[in-house]
């Protein structure tokens, strides 16, 4: 049997029916423990085949698939509307960075628990004085025998209170230039000296945290790459993150199209969306979505020499997230007053999800680097404009 037929048969036999529609995707650790039984079963089956991280080498828990095989798997998952078995910082950020910069021992230690969903990771980049100006990180890591002693705090660490491990940018050499004094280190969130404060937003409690390190002892073997090379590793990880936030790393699920939504909420006359101004807006968003997806595909096909992302990730992050805002704004606008629901039986779960989704897209253009910062990178690194 060929790869496509084999994949199709396996998915038909192994993807639970409840995983063939949109819904929550666990991101490792406790989120897997707390997931629905079908979601856990789906994750286990996919992980056994290495298909939670299909292109990673088999020895690290991956499926060892070629780019072509991966494309077929994605197509076949999309065909039955199969949900991703796992998402999160492990598979989309730290895993690819470790694959690229980690030693064999580090790959063997960190990657299999990501592939199996055992571990949930969080990201320790931002600090009170280091957001857009990320190279200003001040968290200190000082060598003490075989360990580093870490002091300082990280801000906006999403999901830190339920994460098992964290990856951090730390300052190992305060005398070196701003970028060269940074190193990249990972450690267990249960290490003595770590405390976490959850941050309340104007909308109430959130999963944002401030993570404090007070004399946290971390074995030196947890440093990824050389001391002082953290900026290089950290930037590459951001490229993976930005590609993912921009929706350019390949989701498999079918989503209800904006055209279908418009037809449901506005109605149809002569086979067309009833209201001409909405018809125009829906057409524009649909065309821009299609053009963007083709650009993403072309970029992937052109990247024959290296699988690593490039500065195009800044373009994906900028365009994908700004486009997300436009699409979700149009979506709630099409729903009329049904698009303003927060709770209550008069709204369907889909409507409540749409309102929350619309608000969440605002954060998309900030996390992983703001749209303004993406424009700066595009100006300098892609267009070659002077500083
Ligand atoms: C949903 C969400 C999740 C996040 N999760 C994490 C996480 O898990 N871990 C983590 O470490 N961080 C996380 N962050 C933090 C995020 O990385 C920062 O918020 C982001 O980098 C911006 O930094 P800042 O908030 O300090 O804003 P600032 O850097 O203070 O920027 C404020 C404003 O000034 C603009 N600006 C700043 N510098 C320039 C410039 N040079 N040119 C033009 N405009 C500029 C910015 O665009 C922005 O509009 C998250 C943020 C969000 C929204």
C-alpha cells in the first residue's frame, strides 16, 4: 500500500469521531491529564506513530516523515477534519530550537517527552524592562561549579502556573555587548527558588504570570548552545513562534469559511450573500486569505535547502495576525447582536467562541513581537532599508 492509502486507512481506524471537529487541543503535561478521554486516546495513538511531530527523527519521538509525506498526512487529516493531537510551546517553539541547536544528549532528554505530551513548556523571554527591546533581558545566571545560579523575574509567562519546564533568555556576561552577553537555558519549574504570581487583567484572572527566580540552581548541561550564543538561539525560536502565530506552519482542520458564516447570518438572495456591502467585505477577506495561504505554500516549497524559518516569519506574523483581526471583526459584525455575547443561553457555543476569538486576535498582534516590531524587521532584514 502507498503512503497515502496507508495513512488514510490508519486515520479512519484511529481518529475518534469526536476528534473530527474543532475543539480544545492539549498542550502537554497537566493539560493532557485534564483533557477529554478521546483527546488523550487520540494523542496516545498519534504519539505511538510519531505523528504528533511528524517530521522529527524517530529516535526523538517523531515520525521521520519527509516533507512530501508530511504534506500528505496534513491533507489526509484535513480530509476527515482531524484535530491536531497536541499544540503549544513544546512542539512549535522549544522542540524545533533544540533540534537545531541542542546536543544529542539534550535532544534525547527534552524531545521525546514533548512528542508524547508528557511535558508542558512555558516561555521566559519578556521582563519588566524587556519586551520589544528583548535584548535588554536582565535575569542573571552566574556559574557556580557545575550549575548556574539564576536570579531575576520574567513577565507575561503564559501558562507558567501549569508548566513543567521553562526556556529562558538569561544574562551570563554583563560585561559583554548587549546581545553577546545572553545565553539560552531550560529548567524544571519545580526547581527550588521559583515562585509564580498570576496576573489579573481588566477582564479578570488570566493565564499570564510573573515568574520569579530566587537563587535557582540549574545544572550547566541545561544550557542550549554555547554561553553567549543565546541571542542566536532565542531569535531562531522567535522565528518558529512567529511562523506558528501567523498561521503559516500548517493547521489541518477545516474551519467554517467566512462565506458560510455570511450566508448563515445575512441570508442569501439569487445565490449570493444578500447584502452587497457585506458581500464585498467577505470577498476581500476570502481573497486575501487565499493569497496568503498560497504565499505560505510557495515559501515552504522554495525553502528546499533548509527547513528552518527565515525572516519571512516576520512577514507571516505581521500579515497573518493582522488578517486574523480583520476576519474575526467581520465575523462578529456579520452576527449582529449575536456577535456580542459573553455568557447566556441566548447565544450558541459557536457565537460565544466567536466573540472570544475576536478579542483574542488583538493579543495575536502583540505576542511573539508586536506588529510595529515586525515592520522594523521587514524594513531592515527583508527590504534592506537603512537603520
Ligand atoms: C497573549 C500574549 C502572550 C504572551 N506570552 C508571553 C510568554 O509566554 N512569554 C514571554 O516572555 N512573553 C510573552 N508575552 C509578552 C510579549 O512578548 C510582549 O508583550 C511583546 O513583546 C511586547 O512587549 P511589551 O508588552 O513590553 O511592550 P513594549 O515593548 O513596551 O511596547 C509598547 C508599544 O510600543 C511599540 N514599540 C516598542 N518598540 C518599538 C520600536 N522600536 N519601533 C516601533 N514601535 C515600538 C510596540 O509595538 C507597542 O505598541 C505575551 C504577550 C501576549 C499579548
